[in-house]
């Protein structure tokens, strides 16, 4: 059901997402990198919740879709780009500026494409390309791990990690969305829920290690499924050609 109201609970969550992104930028510029990184993570939670609440309550709207994307552009595009530059990439001069720009650029591309696809075909349980919030959290998790361990090789790896994450956002590789909160469902969704709850519990114990590991698994999951699909299609085509 469409709803034209501007002040709704989902839009309130979207506003919090936007504020977290704005505050992350302020803190990153001020040198509070760990707090900025965690705020990017918090913003992604509110981004997931606003969509879930909107669909569950039947009050989704075109306004909600657009304000959500604009909020994500700040929280999942601008915030990680500023954080990257302030943490390390400023050391690389003009090269660092362009590398730090990639999350913002590809988040904008990803969000614009998503809005077009939703307007044309409606929402899907899977995403075409890495969702922008997940890309932002991946980048933030690297910063969080570095701040906890002082492993300097992580900063050097940003030169590879950032372009890879950015390109995955622009790709058509399928990525799973948030699992449905229903224990009645059997199969994959139940296992996804279980994995999510285990991750949440571990996040309260060793968050600086659990979050990067979870994001790595999530990134690889899309790549593994894509490779498996391509292999299956190749075998199928060969079988057809043989016949």
C-alpha cells in the first residue's frame, strides 16, 4: 500500500540513518576515527530497519524510497569516503583523493540503479550488486580492526579493498538481503536467522574482530554463488551443445 505521508516511523529511522552519516563525517574530520566507523555501522542498522518497518506496516512510499537513498548517499557514500581519506589515504596525495572518492561515486551509482529497478520491477529478496550500506560497513570494519590491532598492513590493503568493494557495488552479482524474521519458515532463511543471531551475540563480546569477519564472509558469499552459477551455466551449455 502506498502512503503519501512524510512523517512516518520508517522515515524517522531514515532520518536517524542520515544523522549518523553526518555525525560520522564530522567525527572523521575531527580525528575520532573509531567512533566515526561505528556510526557508519549504526547507520546501516537503521537503514535496514526503516525498510523492514515500511514493508511490514504497509506504509512504503516513493518519498520514503527517495529520502532513504539520499540518506544512504551520506551514510554509505560520503562518510566512508571521508573516513578513508582522513585515516590514511591523504598520505597518497592526488591518488588517495581519487581512491577515497570511489565509495561515494559507486554508492551514488548503486543507489540510482536500485531506485530505477524498484520503480520498474518492484523490490526483490536479492540485491543486484553489493548494497551500499554493506560496502560502507566493510570499509568501516577494516578501520575498526586497524584501530584495535594497529596492524599497519590493513591500511596498505585499502588500496585494494576500496576499489574491490566499490566495483562490487556496481556489479550485477546477487547478494542476499536481511533474512525474514519468521521461525516458522524452514530452509535457508532459518539458517540465515540463526547465523545472524550468533553474530549479534559475538558482536557484544569481540565486535572489532567479528564485524570484519562477518563482512568478509558476506562479500565472498556473493562471489561464490556467482562463480557457482557461472559454472552451472557453462556445464549446461556444454551439455546442450553435445546433444
